[in-house]
C-alpha cells in the first residue's frame, strides 16, 4: 500500500494522525483502478477490492482482508487449549470475530491444532498483556502446523509467535504457518521458528495474500526452509512478501514458483545465513512473474561458498520466469546470481508494486528495528543480533520457548467487554460503559476498536 510520506513517518508514532490525513479507503489498489493503467497491469484478472485496509499501514495484495471487522469480540481468557475461553474456541467460531487476549504466554494445542476455516477472523495478538502469545503444537502423531488457515478468506493475524518446539511424526504437515486455498489473508508482525517443513507455506489456490514485517528463523534440517510462497497452484495468485526476515534456513529463502499471470512482489526483506540458496525462482508452473526489489542477501556462518543469492531454477521448467530486479544488496562470499538469470530480466515490474519499496539501505534498518511479533522474545532478539553480527548457525533441533510468565499482567479492566479497556476508552472518547467497538467516535474512518488495536500495535513496537 502506498501511504503518503508524512503518513509513513507517523506510522510508529500516531496512527490516528496518519489515517486522518490519508483518507482511509484510499489505497494503491483503488487508485490503480481509477487511473486506467496499461494492459500489462491487467494481469490482475480477478476483481480487485477497494475499500479500507485491514488496519492502518496494512500493505500489499492482502491488505484489504476484512478480518473480523464488525463482528463479535471474543476474549481469550485461558492459555489452556480445551477450556472455555480458549483461543481454539475463537478460531473455530462462526461469523466475523476478533480474538483479543486477556492472557499472555504459550498456547500449546493438545492433539490436532485447530484449523482456521471460518472466514472473517482477526487474531489480535497485539491486545495480549505482557510478552504476548506464542502458539506451540503438542508434538507426537497429531502434531500439525500450529497455524493453519485453510479454505477460507478474510483472515488477519498480527503479533503472534509460532514456535514448534516439539517434534511430531508428520514432517510434511509441520509448517509453522500454512495458508491453504484461501484469499485475502494478511500475516503481519508474526514470528515463527523450528518448523520441520517450511516455516511458512502457501499451498494450493491462494490469492490476495500479504506476509509482512515478520521473522521466520531456524528451520530444522533436513528440510530447513524459510518460505515456500506457493505450492501446487492451479491458478494465478497475488502475493506480497514484504519487510520480513528469513534467517538460519538452508534454502527457500524464499521459494517463488507461480503460474503466469500472477503478481508477486518480494520487497525489502532481509535474508540471512542460507546454506545453499537464498531466493529461488522456479518455472515449473509455467514461469513466475516476480519483482524482487530492495532486499538484502547476507551470508552467515552456515552459508556455503557455492550458495546463490538469486537463483533461476530451471529444473522442470515449463516456460521462462520474468524477473524485475532492482536495488538488491548482497553481502558475503557467495554467488549473487545464478547463470541464466540474465535471460529472464524484464525492464519493468510484471505488475505494479502495490507496496512502494524503500531504498534497500533504509529498509534494512527498518526491518531489523521493527519486524516480528512485539515485544520481541529472546529468539527474535537473537536472530536480529545474529544478522547485525553475522553470527549464529542453522540448528538441528528445536530450542526452548522463552519463558513468559503465564498470566502475567492480566488484561486491563474492560467493563463493557467490547475489547477496549476502560482507561483507554476514557482517554480516547469512546464509552467505557457501552459496547461501541464498531462505532467511530472520532470520525477518522476507523472504528473505535480499530483505533485501539492500532494504538496497541504501535505501543508494542515502541517497547
Ligand atoms: Ca509445507
Ligand atoms: Ca470497553
Ligand atoms: Ca465501550
Ligand atoms: Ca475512529
């Protein structure tokens, strides 16, 4: 999403000023609709949505995911998986809903994790007190990806960690995060580690997906892979992978393999300590159109001299990819680009970049300063320190989830149970004695709860 410069500067300080000055609802996507772009940009063949982004600052093709807007506020009041007030209850509930958290700590799913199949869901990790929420699976025969979003749409996930600290028996179903056959999904400020399959995996026919501001680290060998952006697609997809960290995974940092007609942007990410491959551009679905802009590829202690920064992978090719490549930086004793890459370079992005890239230098600082779920736990802090110091290694086994005192700092009083604490409502002008989550007391175009969530997110980022 292209926000005015003044707005970008304000993002970390005051989202209210930002949204007030930038006309909520005005997005790069609908600007594009109005401005009748050239036919090349019509590759976006499906109907694009216009309207308000998922939250102030939401970016990329998934930005207009509706999440639980207008729906129920469901409080998560226990870390237990199966009791009333569990996260599972909220995830599997029907209808628009926002999961807000009165507890902090690790939610360990017992047996099979819940599957997010019901549309219109916001998981608002930013509402959790203290150190926030970490998802972990049970290990053993029923272990699967702790966060699986499947056959659904309009899902917003923010400020959650997923750490697969126990091993299961089904390696191929043990991503940390899987997005399968879903549309309008945004995963933002999420942290994930220790997957035995990809840390994050798009599977089957997804479309309109954003993965942004997140930290994906420590895939587990022998399948230590950061991000498989698409697997087994039948149709073109719109996907943004923006301002993320991939660290300490052997390859698929990320894996980019989409059918022609797709719009894929991989911008302003930091890729660190791959062993064999950083970005892999595949052609098995007919040739991926992709823009790679303003990314960093940084070698580390596990990086082989034969590793490649941007690889054109022609095994099983069914037609050439198209790569728009600009302002990417390489730091380390590996090969920057594979042979054959020059043959797929195009002069202009195959699709408009809906996320305006920052210069790589600037993006590097921003990603290290702000990516991941906040407040950062010891794992994320270590990953960021490793990137700065170019140390750390791929690990062979899961680590231990950092201690977060369970139930520490219970959520503040919320007398009307509308998701916004009394003191926040009193300070900001909504009514602490009436459920008014979806009213807009200050007329800025964002509902009261959306203002509160944005406020919480920026407070968390500020530490
Ligand atoms: Ca997978
Ligand atoms: Ca309230
Ligand atoms: Ca209220
Ligand atoms: Ca408002």
